[in-house]
C-alpha cells in the first residue's frame, strides 16, 4: 500500500471542514488502509483524512499495547463520520501532531467521551473512550472540522519545539 503525503501546517486544507461520507465503498477502504500505513510509518497514533488531502470525514487510530500504562490493550480502529455525542471531565495533557512536526503543547480535553460513527462495513457504531484513546479521538475529530491542537492550547507558554534528535529518541522509546 502506498504511503500518503502528510500535509503540513500552512496548507489551507487543514483549516477546511471535511465532507460527510454517504457510504463506504472499496475506494474509501483503500484510502483507509493507506492512511493506516502512513500513520504507522510516520510514526503516529492517529491520522485524519484532511491531513493527507482526503477531505472526507475519516480517521484512523492505533495505540500499541502498553502505550501509556503497562496493561493498556492495543487499539486499532477506523471511523467514518465520527462524532462526539457525550463527554465528561477535563484534563490537560501534552499533544503533538504529524501536521505540525516537532511541536508539542498542553491541550485540555474531555477525559471520557462517547463517539458514534460508521465502520468500514457501513455499520453504525458507538464507542466509549477514556484517557489516551479519548484524547486521540478528540484530536483527530478536530482535524475533520479544521481545528489544530495549537488552537486548543490555552497557555501558550506550554507550546514548545522539540529538537529533531530528541523527537526521534522519544518516538523510539514509545
């Protein structure tokens, strides 16, 4: 599967709203597979359609086993037309973005959310997420609405650049 080009901040497509998907077809399934490979290769834990020039409401997510806590299970999913229908709590945490490489900042997010959407078989699904999965889903759904994590940073003093060598070492340690 070919890797896709990840669009960087400054590209106007990152600020546009993605269009709703009417039905999943083989073409969209191929895009989802290519997005997933691109996300893993980057490496990242989430990727939204607009980040690769696909202006449709599609996200892919992959959290490896033990990503935050030793006993965290692996989570891999693709969601079409994801929408947050309920959320609770609030917690700030550090985020980065494949479209803004090398930058991180503290972003407040809901700690627990319920998301509805469709899977790649056109089935309606509803899932509850907490912790890191909730954070990643909110981040990727924001991309579908043209919102970047830097827009959500409340305290600009928490926004900083990671030197490229440290960024690579940090990603290898995860």
